[in-house]
């Protein structure tokens, strides 16, 4: 007998799954991994089938079982291995399985959700009563109109239609409350997208059109003649917009010709748009050097065994790691396997995608969150069907539905962007390794500054270490110099974001005609606004953070919640006029550079100066081709890019991160500086890096200057061991938040009481304490940190904690669990 029941995971923040009945007509098309449309409360939802069964579940446990409405996939969207991976993610990150699976699915483009209203018996009675009444209030008139429409239609009516009636919205609310109306959500299939194709009508020609002017038909006007030439002589049938463009005629003219039957017209499904990569791109044809060949050889051997292995490819910046990845992909494809390459940001997907396309042809898919949904869905299904065998993407591409992957690459594995900062809060690198293990694949994690966790794992033998020791063609690493800002102030007596040493360096490059990159980690003009009379910083209304001044827009803005206000003329607290702006941001730096170097071409790249992807690529493109002399940028430009003409990199306020209350502050500073240094001297010209700081003696800065990763690792790892931080302990953060501080405190107390006994079971609980960012987006935030020497203890405590919160009816969104948190704010 075929299965009649199934367990479905729904995208709701609940940690349970739901049982549904499979109607006979769908018996063939429902199996584990398929997406199904089901009723849930009064909504229609898309869920994923986890499991099917022939027996009715215990009626004592489940009272009412509803039926699946529709099966959405001819082939299950999620293959078995991905379901298994989803289960792991759900368990490890203590995240609801439905929300995990939703993150794995393609965007839902074929279904649209709509709310509709249904008349109840009470509603019918109320209509009759209103109808008979001799005088009616304004709101009753609105209600009557609404009810009458429903009655006349005789079937459910879409909510937006009823709301458009005068007073409709409020009337609907009242009727719903009085149960005279019911609302429910339905899913509606979207029409497949079609395009109109036009062709010349041969019968028209025969009846005396231009093809047959001997019969004396009036000659076609010039524009129509052009249409005729293109359709009948040059090209054949064409999509309507394309024809209009080619023939240089308006669309209404083409429409008229269709009506006059000079043209035929029909609809065809929209073809997939091909090729958003440049077709004429030729990748560099590098001959692998000895180091690259040796390490690629090792990876090939792993691939040959067909067994799980993880390699940590530690290679200095510019050592040619990309070539090793591509060689490994080639080797995986040759074994009839597929490959996945993860990169830390969207711009790099385009770059690496293009390299792969040039090398492996059309079977390359690119997946990232900034793609329009339609395109992302199309790429996703291309992968699922097996048409694309190489996938390049950002974090979520770790869930790409490739079958039988042989290789998973994680480039710049130390990057924080691999961690998702919303549920499910997974780390793309760690999921990549687990996925490789499930699939018997090889994982390659690449970095010039491996995360402490990964290098430690290499030491433990969990990962195998692969080395690229020098830059390609033995280009020297950039020379790094520290500029002590205290010293600079003592000699110049002014605090400027551009020290005299940096200014001198920039002047040299300008004279030489080479380029400079200047990094600053703050947006805006000044990042701090302070009243000198009362000492108060101007803070955000919603967050415990000071507002940044944006000069061009003449606003103070919060970079956390987007709140903005007019620039105050006087202190909002004490009304003093002595309001001052402190701390130079990117906007100010750009201005200062323009002042100092009026002849230089200065540009800025941050979220304020470029708002679209196109503008962003334009600026990067102009910099790459040498049209810009000095580029000011935030972290956005520090990573991965390969600019050949840069000989100087300046880093402003390199120590900005060091003062943050975060145990990873030193590691992040070290990584950033090393990465930045890697941007200089990548071409044939040697590079120099100037690091401006007020704490030149800090070991993170000192060792970054020497580009001495190993010493940094040794030092930092000792410190982590002593203080019981990762990788020596499993860490999780639990944040309790609410707009009402009383709630946040009360819930924190409850959770604290629940967690107390865990101390004796090996879980150290710190907190609750006000989170470093004590208020964010109007919510008050309290934080616990949980540490356990054994992972299983931590997972268990967290899972039980969430169960307790549910039982105490603490709202789901008030308790935020982050396993292996990267960001402790
Ligand atoms: P990274 O290790 O920093 O990721 P890349 O992979 O970006 O380094 O390579 C840096 C540059 O070196 C690129 O321009 C690349 O084309 C070039 N390159 C890589 N391998 C070789 C090689 N064997 N010979 C010459 N140039 C190479
Ligand atoms: Zn004041
Ligand atoms: Zn804010």
C-alpha cells in the first residue's frame, strides 16, 4: 500500500513538524524532499516532506489531520543528502527544521499567496438585517456594500478587491471580528512568463502586399516596409520588442499592423536569458608553478580515493590559490563529479564565475542573494536538473542541489560573511565541511590568514595542511610600515586622518603615476557628535549608539537601524551651541584628499557613494583600468580583488576594532591588515602599506606588519586556551530582547533560573548582562554566554532552554540563540 501520511516541515518558528494526509490522487507525487502546499491554521503554506508512512499516527497524539492540497515538484526539490544536511543544521544550530529547509529551497516564483474573504451564515443574516433597515450609519453602509458584493459573487473574493470599496478596510476588520466574515489564505499559480512573437503574414502578401505589388495594392509606408524587410527577408519571426527596436518603429505601430493582419502574433514562453558573463573574456593562461602543482597533486589524490577529506590551503596573498581551486574542479569533473565554490561576497561570484565559465563552459551556475528571484530560481533548477555541474556562490550556495559533489571549495574561509546573521544562523564553512563528509567529497578551505579554528583543526589533524609559501613569480610581499599617530600629532600638532607620512606616500604615487588605495572602516563624515558643554553624544532614538554625521546629505544617521535626523544647531540635551563632530569617516577622508591633491582623480567606494551594483562595478572597473588615482573605501574593497596598478595601501584607524569588547578583535584586526597588505604590489611593481594607528605596539598590529601568521596564531591560541574561548570550548550566545525593558528583564530571570543547574553539568553560564549594544531598533537586549567543553552538552542545554521558553510562553522572537557566534553584539 502506498503511503497515506507524511511529516511536513513548515517555515514557521516552531520546533515541531506536522502530519498531513496524502490524498489518493497525489500518492504518486509525494515523497521525502518534495515541496507540498498544505493548509496551516487559516493559511496556505509550502512545506517540505520529511518522511512518509502508511499508518495513521496515534490519534491520541494528533487529533485532526488535514490533507495536502497540492504537490509542487515532479522531482523532489531536495535530494536525500540535502535533507540529511538540513537535519544536521537544525540540530547543531538549534534552529527549527522548517526554517532551515526554507533556506535551502529555491525562491518560490510559481506561487503567489493571496488572502480571500468568505461570507459566513452570520454575515448573511447581518446583510439581510442591514438591507431591511430604514436608516444606516456610514459604517453600516460600508459593511452592506462589502457583504452585498460577496453575496452577488457567490464565492470567495480577494481581500484587496474588497478593501478598495469606500471604508472597505475598516468594515472588513469589524466584520471579521464579529465572525460575519472569514478570511483565509490561498496560493495561486502564476502564469508562466510569456513573450509575444510576431511574423509577417504571408496571406497578406499574397492578397496584394509588398511582395506582390504588381496587383496594384498601395505601397507600404516606409516604416512598415522596414518591418517587412526584417521579418520576411532578413530575420524571420521575432519577439515584438526586439522587432520594434531593430526596425526603429514604435510598439503601437507594430500593434496596429497586427490588428490590420499584416503581421501574425502568438505567445511563447520566455526563454532563459543566457550569458550575463562577457562572452569574449579570455582568462589568463597561467602555467602552474611548483608549489601549485604539488598541492594540486595532493588534492587529486584525495579525489581519486573518493573519500572525505578536508584540506586547509594556507597560501599568502597573491600565491595563486584560485588556480589550485580551478585545477581541483577540473579533476572533480573528470571523475564525473560536480563541484561547489563558495566565495565571501557577491562581487567575487561574478569574478570567479567568469573564470569558471571561460574554463568549463556553460555548465556553470552562479547563485547569490542579490540575483532577481526569477533568475535565482532558474539557476537553482539548472543545478537540480544536473545541467550545471559547477556552482559558484555565496554562503547559501553551500546548499546548492548539486548531486554527487566531489569537491567543495571555501575561498577566504576566515571571512565573517560566511556566518548567517538570521535564523538559521549557520556558518557556511562549517556546513561545507559537514556536507563534504556526508557526500564523501573533498573540502578545500583557502586563506592567507586562516581562522584560528581552522588552523587549530589542522594542528589536530582534522584538516590536512596544504601550503603555498610564496607569491606567484616570486613577487615580493608588500612592505608594511606602522605610522604612529601619537608621534604624528606631536610633530604636526593637528589631528588629521591623513598623516604626514601617508600624505608624502600619496604624493609620490601621484608623481609616479601609480595608484593608491586608502581604507577606512567608518562611513559618513564624522562618526561621533558630541556636546562640549554637557558631554552628551547625540544618540539614536532607537539604539544605544551615537549617530554619524553625513555631510552631503546634511543628516545624522544611525548605521544600525537607519534612523536619521536633521543636524541639530544646539545640543538636544542642554541647548548649548558647542556641538562638535569627531572622528573622520570615509566622506571626510575623500574631501581631505581632494583638498590636498586637487589634480588627482579621487573616488570613494562605500554604501553611501555607490548605491547600485552597477555603480559599484563601474567604480571598481575604473580603478582597475587606472582611471582613478586614489580610491577611498570601506572594508568592501579590502577583499579578494586583484588590482595590478596599486603600489600603496593606506589604512586609517587600523586599531578601530581593537577596542571592541569581543574576543575576536585581535584576530579580525590581524586578518584585515594582512588582507589589505595583500592588495598592494600584486602587479609587477612592488607595494607598500602604511598602517596608521594609536596603538602601534599591539601584537595584532606588530605581527600583521611582519605578516607573520604563525607567530600570531601561537600567541592568540594561547590566549584563547587560557580564557576558555573557541576553539577550546563550544560557545553560544543567547539574547533576550523586547521593546519593553520589564519583559526583557523578566524573561532573562526566568531563563537564568532554568540554566542555573546546568553549571554542575559542565555548562558555564555567563550573564544575563546588558548586551554590548544594549538597545537596538527599539529593543532592550540582555545576553547570556554559554560555554561547554563538549559540544553535545551545549546543544542539549540550548535545546532544552528553548523548550522551556516555549512552555513559559516567552515569545519565540524574544529569545535568539546563536551557536558559534561571530558577532557578540
Ligand atoms: P590568491 O592566492 O591571493 O587568491 P590569486 O589566485 O588571486 O591569488 O592569484 C594572484 C594572481 O596571480 C592572479 O592575477 C593570477 O592570475 C596570477 N597567477 C596565478 N598563478 C600563476 C602562475 N602560476 N603564474 C603566473 N601568474 C599566476
Ligand atoms: Zn549638551
Ligand atoms: Zn538606531
